C-alpha cells in the first residue's frame, strides 16, 4: 500500500510540474477519494491545488474525509469562490463536525457567513447540542412520509426527493404532528403492492436515538442492530434527523483512539500525532507523568520505612522488581478487561459486586500459580547456588510465594474496581490507565511484600 502511494505521489509530482491542470484533473478524478486523501497526507503542500483542480463533487467528498487540521490549513488557501462551493457542498453533519472542531473562531464565523440563511440556522441548531452527543452528528436530510400514504405514493415521493436525502435505504413514518411512528426499509416498499397502505406495514419495532444521548450510546445501539441509519428524536418523539453508519464508524474510531491514549496515561490528542506541535504533545504527556511520578515517590517512602528489615535480610531486595511487576501486570490486566467490558455495555455500575467476587477468585488463583512458580525458582536456584539464599532459603521462598498471592490478588481488585469508582464519580473509566493502576499497586504491593517478610523473618530481624 505504501509503495502504491509513493508511486502515485511521484506521478502526481510530474503532472504538477508540467502545469497541465486538465490532465491533473482527469488523473485525480479517476482515483478513489481515499487515494486522494492518502496523496494529500503524502504531499500536504499540494492539498489546496488538488481541491481547486478536482470537480466540485469530488473536491467536497475528499475534503470531508480529511482530518480537521488538514481541512483548516487547506481551506484558508483556497479562493473565496471555492471556499463557498466547498462549505455549501458539504453534507450538514460533516459541515457541523468541521465547524465544531475549528479552533479559529474568526474563521468559523467567516465560513458560516457564506451559508444561506436556512443552512446557517441549521448549523447553529446542530452546534447547540452537546459536543459528544448524537444531536451533533445527525443530519436533517432524510425522507419521511405520513402514515396515510400508499406504497405507490411513497415510491413516487422517493423519486422526487431522493437527491436531497442522506440515504434512501430507510423511510420514516410520521404522525401529523411530526412524531415518529416507525421506519420502513426500501426492500419492504419494493416487495409490496403499490396500493398497500403504509399504515398496514407498520410493525412497531422502532429503534431510535435521542438527540441528547452520548455518542457511546449510539455506537452500542448500532452495534446491536443491523441498521444503515437510525432516526434521532427529541424528548417528545419528534423526528429531528438521522445518523448513518459511516458517521458512527468515524465516531467509534475516535472513541477507540481516545481510550487507547488515556489507557496509556496520556490526555486525549485532538489532532493526529504528526500534526500535533511538539509543545502540545509534551503538555499532554506531562500531566499524567507528574501525577505518576509523585505516586512512585511513595515507593521510596515505603522502602525507607522498611530500610532496617531490608538491610538485615538483603536477599529480599532481589525480588522487589518481581513484586512490583507482578502486581502492576495483574492490575493492568483487570483494568483493561473491565474498561473494555464497560465500553461494550457488558458491565454496568450495578455489576461491581459480581466483578469484585470474580476478581477475588481470579486474583487469588493467579497469585497461587505465580507463587508456586516463584517458590520452585528459588528452590532450583538454591540447588544450583547453595550459598545464594543460605540456610533460610525456605523462608525466602515462603515470603516470595505468599507475597505474590497477596499482591496479585490486590492488583486484580484495584484494577477492576478503579473503573467503577471513576464511572461513579462521572469520569471516564479509561482514565484508570495501566500506568495509574500500576503506580497504586507498586506502592501497596511493596507494603504487602515487606510486611509479610517482617512476619516470617521477624525472629531473625529482631533476635
């Protein structure tokens, strides 16, 4: 794929160098819009030229799939006429998404002023919904009919109005007051007699979204239902618009990227990695690193508290990295599993007790497994190097084994419960990232390990 883009880029450079815009237009119009988008990624300095050269429909379709920073850089270098064509040619949902992401308020107002009064009202209406809500991503371009239509009336209506709709796969049935009753797929219209009344085809199995619902809710509903589009209603059941599967896929990809960044201990990036200025990247990473660093400082405090015990049984220090990594790993595993289950709707807040019980069993079992492996490792090393652990090797093995059971179980509990706590406080569960869980478990795990060591080696430490 990379090789193909590089070849296309080389061919494009040659066409640009010749100055033959007609040939360049033919070349660009023959490519898939995704290929043109890849070309713009490869040759960002040519983006305005490509948009200016392509036919307007192609230019709009390419512009709408570019990331927002590229859109912003490109549109500021276009002529006023071309800007107006692009902005007015964008579908309402893509136009709203673009305006909503613009950081330059002056540019946003200037672009909105290029729209017709009707489109301007439409943009302001969509922008009035919360940023991460279904209302922000819906389009008001849909086909709706009254329930007293026949199939024949509906097909005629579709032929007359299809060009103004985002999709014709689904037709919506309304009461006289605009309340949504049901939806019909085009297949049902094509397979029924033209004289059949629409009211006879209503089955009552309506699935809809509320404009105020978060995008995550829309993703779940689309995932559970085989639909290319879903209607969006207000609290009174009035049909406001529709959301299509392509927009949901874009939203799901963004949600996934944000969750991965948060789970890595990074504030969510609002621009592609390579487009983000280095100072912004540093700022977004610094916050979490500072918090985690302060947390890790507690590890030094714990070791200082148990300094005397460590000095008397120095061999215990050899296993400190083992304890820290085992607890952090088990906590990260549990945290990742619970966050993923929450994201897909498998686990809800009320399920915390079930998760708690499962993680006690899982953590205890995993701790026993690692504890047994740890004990045998010490036993084998004692056979090979008799002087390594000395005559008290069984006490060392017991300390390591018991500590692993406690630390792994504790890590599992911390990792699984933190997402519930954060969700209950209204925060994103993904914030309980692997580094955050690991830091907490590092500190508490050391306390568990050294406390158990004090119990077992007590007579030796305090003769």
